[in-house]
């Protein structure tokens, strides 16, 4: 399991990140701290693989903590989270070895993408101790580019493999029952707008059957899984 520390001064944002992380397989939350001082003390006590680090915090900011981590040679990877990202801060973060950069407000699918890509690289480094040039090129250095190209070639623009897998898992748990966009959004912590795109795609593919129910207010779209058609989407997963 990949041990994660959340460093975030806003308790509400920290709770959202905690919920997002809970949906990710292969990760476990080691702790939540709200300032740089507590983060340093936590790292002295506990071994952490990945830190979700907010940039803007009262007093010492996240970039200063990242600089401290590199100076002290602490073995932890960092995904930076910030409400604003100017060129200087992005360059500084990358030079200090940040593995990704999430700009608030972000949705679960972008969070999911960042952690999935990290997990893939983490698994590769765990399995291999020596690399050839082609291994580095194909599996590590160019992994983001290949992932992006695959999504563009195989899925409609704006959809990703990881989010599709997450939504399919929830849909399969609702086999035999009607569900709505809101039902999936609440279970996955993905926005209704994004969920609607995936459900529309799955309906066009024939994996879902859509029905319209009229009641008080707006009509509601409900869906049912056509289990015999699941193979049409498993080629992507």
C-alpha cells in the first residue's frame, strides 16, 4: 500500500482529499496535518511514500517544505495542490521534484489520474532495480504522453480510462436496479456534469439502457446495466 500524508490548512479541503483518496485502490491515508511544522514532525516519526501538499498555508508555505524535504533527503514523493499556479511556482516545484501539480478546484477524475500515474511508476520502481534505455523511455519517461495518446485514440475526448473504470465499478454494484446521474456522482465523488458524459457514452455504446421518468419538476433520466453488453467496454479497461 502507498502511504499518503495530506498537508492542507483548510479542514474542508483536507476532508475532500481524504474522501477522494478513500476511493483509490492501493493507497492508505497515514495522516492529515494543517501546517509545515506538523508535517516535518510527522515525517520524522512516520514513513510516507506520497505527500499531497498545499502550496498556500499560513506561515511557511508548501514550496518551502518541499525545499526542506529535498535538503534533508527525505524519501517521499510530492503532488502539489494550489489555488493559483504562476510560472515561477510551477518551475520551482518541478525543479524540486514534484511529480504532479493539481490546481484548485479540481475534480475527482483529475485527482484520480494523478494518483493512478503515480501508482504505475511506483510499482515499476518496486519491481525493477536496473533499467535499459528503452524501459525508461516506454514505461517511465514517456508514460504520461502514452496515456494521453491512448485516451485520445480509444475514448471520446475528455474521457479517461481510470474514471471510466471507477464509474463501471459502481454501475456493476447496481446491477438489476435503476440508477441516475446523481446516484453515480454521489458514489464516486465525480461531478454530475462529468458523470453525465460517461453515462451518455455508455448508453451510445449499448452498455446502458436509458429511460425517462416524469414527476414533479424536471424529468429524470434513469439507467440500467445491460450485463450482456459489458464486453463492449471491457476492451478499454
